[in-house]
C-alpha cells in the first residue's frame, strides 16, 4: 500500500467520512504458459504424435523426450497455448521464450526461438551447444522500438523455434523444453471504498 486517502467533513462539530480509498503499486509480475497444441509441426517427436507434448515439461526438463530435426531447410515448430490475460494497467512488458536445446554440430546448425504476434514472426538469437543447455530470448519491444501493449501480449498467437542452417549437412538438432513467459509491472491502482455522501 503506497497511499491512504480519507475525505471528511464536519457538521456541528461531528466529523463524517465521505470517502476512503487506498492506492497500491505492484511491481515485477511474471506469467508463463506451456504449449498445449501444434500450429505447425515440422520437427520429429521422439515419442507420440504431438510435438508440443515432448517439450512441455516445467520447471524440470526431461531430456529423454524431445523434438529433433536433421534436414537442411529452415523448418520450424509453432506451438499454441492458452492466451495471456494481463490486467489493463500492466506496464513495462517484455516477452521471453525459453528453450532447452542442443545440436550435434554448432558450426553447421543452430536453433532460434520464435514469437508470433500480429501475423509477424519475431526471430530470436541463435543458440546451440553440443550438450543440452537452456537459453532465454527476451523481446523488450515490437519492431521500431515500439513498446508492447496489453492487447499485444494478450493476443500473442504462437511461440516456438526454427532451424538456422549455416552449412547444410545431416547433423541433428534437438529441443527438449520450450515455454513462453511475460514479465511486467502494474501501475498504481486506486480502489475507492465508498461510504456514501450525507448530502
């Protein structure tokens, strides 16, 4: 609580309260989502028929199931999820896509996270080591350094990853975990508790 305000008046020496409210400022919130469907599934799951089901472990990864790709095209997996529902007064928003991955040959093939918003693919940095490691791509703004709005965040369509082919060969890449997270602050919220006005 950062502020308490009371509106009063007096009649014949008696003090009356006509309004009372508190002001609260929240900071540093986070919300995450796991994939719950395949919008585009071009990599190969190690088990089952659904790519999202092999990479939806959180918080602890399970590297024994994964999606893999050994081709030479920049193929991708786009994952659907339950939309965010940020409050109207969210501010300073940023989006993170976390990915746990490895590649048999980082010199020839790497992996990039994807964020899909307003029919645009936001392509992240390249990642890839010869053993599993977890990486985080963070987007602070839309193109042109335009801040995200609450509507933008609540309408993110998909997230995922794409192959980055440096030298086309037959080496294989693997993703064992991928999830999306939004971090944000909340502006001041005034919550009036009306006790009524006497006149």
